[in-house]
């Protein structure tokens, strides 16, 4: 639990301190999208298929904490630092480096308690290495959609 608390503090501090791109409306959208998307994914992969779990194998209140306070600020950091106006190679390089950082963090979460809180069933790190870039591209698509909706809004 110590590792989770440290991660929450660091990721949220960076996400809000370094925010130069996201409006309050976009932050709310990204936060809610992240929670809904991750929860939907985890209902299947974590709970139904037991690929991985937070803390214990059973559904626990503590398992909600990473969904609410770790992944949303990480997505904010990703969107804030993403080189939207950069060349394609820079965008691809950024995604690769960000995925590497995510994988390093995931390996840290696998440490024994009190530092770690994440556990693998049949899931392996290479599953995340394949899936994380896809999830980041979905996040980028969602963010661009929100930006287009904001431009068309008359409120």
C-alpha cells in the first residue's frame, strides 16, 4: 500500500502541476473515460478471467483506488506531454518511451507488499507491452474527439 500511496501522490502532483494543455472540462472527461474504460476492461480481464488483480483475488474496495487515482493522472501526463504538432517519428517515439515507463512502473507494482499491490495470474508483462500502445491510441482518439466537440459547442 505504501507504493500505491507514493504513486498516487507523485502522479497526481505531476499531472496537475505540469498541466499546460488540458482544460478543466477535458480533465473531467479524461478522468471519467479512464475510470469507465479501465473498469470495463478489468471486469472481464481481472474479475472474469483472473489475468491479474490488485491486492487480493477477490473484489475489494482497495482495488478501486488505482482505478480512481493512478491511471487517470497518468493519462493526463501522457496527453500533456504528447507532441501533437511534432513529426510522426516523434509521436511514435514518445508512445514507445511512455509504454516503457508504464512497463517499468508495472514491474515495480509487482514488488511484495508494502511496496507492490499488483499481482499476475496468467497475465505477463508482454501482454501489457502489446496492449498499452493500443490503449494510448484509444485515449488519443478520445481526446481528439472531445476537442472537436468543444469546438462545436455553443455553451
